[in-house]
């Protein structure tokens, strides 16, 4: 049985891989999404990441499609209490920004789509510097006090605003961020390491990195001359042109070969080993993509492996 990881100072315990829900209702239809969710839970997974804006960027979609699919699955399986549901506020076309009224309205809309009366982990998706942190935290605290949200978290926020938020929570005795969702992986380290990581570490926050596999580049399927049918292929192929990208791939190949593991599993295991990181996020469009992701729970990299990867990605 895979040991669950505590999420910061909260009472939430999560599987060391969060399943990304960004593909639900986008590149994965409802049947595919249900199959992926079933397989993830069967492998011991319990942590699903969504957002109210997923997938509003698709023509004909209005946002909330991912939450709707997830809600239907939770209802069909009757397993709401077994799943840590994370979603986000601030990016939905009808509920943009983080004003107090908007946070409240967006939360109600998310609860309705998810078919539940509580959200386990509620993120501010994008910081809104036009709104004082006092207003944001107070609105989130009201959701927690009402029992509609169990714990709060932040994403896409500056170190300064994150620290301000934590200080205000501490000063006023209000709900406090327990987690942070940064862009972080082997080829994107400066997006988290440094001031942001220091604030998270000092504040006891758990990191739940997104783009953990950098649009698929860190799965190893993007190689010189390879043809990959993916909406994210262009972004992933760019990393092949950099020296660091090539160094990282070489190190990943070597470590994967030593362990008889998939390249994606090794990339996720490096991330899961980093200070503050509780669970990287990765999504699977089809069930066949899932085993390499959930295998992170059982792959133990050596100190030498971790050093090799860390140095290659410097």
C-alpha cells in the first residue's frame, strides 16, 4: 500500500501523484475520462486536480467542463469521501478575478458542477493584484467556516503576495494557505526554486507542481525526427533545441534504464523527491498513459540518481 503524503499543515493526505483533470471534456471525452479516473483510483490514487476554467479555451466550451465530468464520475462511483478534490477560482470567463463576491459565486458554481457540498482543496488560480490579499483571504476563510472548503491554496502568485497572504492569515487567525501550485519540473526550475520556494518552505506549504512533465517533453517521446500527435507537441519539441533539454533527456534515459522504469516515472520521481513537493500533477488522456505516472509511488531513486538528474538540469 502506497503511503499517502500530508498536504502541508492540513489534515488532507494525498497520493504522491495528483491526476490532472485539465483533459477531461477536452482531449478526453467522458468515457475516456471515467476510464482514466477508475484506473487511477484502482492504482491507489486519491487526488484529482481540476479548475473552473477547464476547458474554456475550446471553441464551443464555456468553462467548467472538467468539473462537470469529474462530478458525474464521483456520483456514478459513489466515492466522494475517498477522493481529495482540488479545483481553482479566478480563471472562469464568467467569474474572472478574485474579488470577494466573485470567489463566493464561483465556489457555488464549482460545487454545483462537482455535485458535492464541499471542495477539499480550493486554489486561487491566478493572483489578482487589483484585490488586496485581505479581501481574498477573508472570502476564502468564509468558505472554510461555512464547511464548503476544507483547505485553501494558491497558484501563479508572487513570493511577495504569498508572504503577505500568510502573514495576514496568521495575524487575523483566518484560514491559511496549505499548498502552492507552481510551474516546476526538470527543465523549468527557476519558475519555483528561489524566493517562491523559500516562502513556501518557511510557511510550511506543500508544493503540487503543474507542467510536471513539461507538456510531455519529460516522457521521453519527443526525440529528433519523432512525429508526435499532440496539441502540446510544438512546446515540447522546443526543449530538444536546448543543451539543457538534451542533457536532461540523456540523464533520464540512463536512470530509467538502471531501474527498468519509464522516463516519465523517473522525471516525476525526481520532482516528488524535491524539498516541499508533496505530489506532482500529471494528466492522462487514455488509460495506457497512466501506469508510467502512478509508478512514481513505488520508484525509489538513489542519491546518485537524484544528483545526476539535478546536475543535468542545472
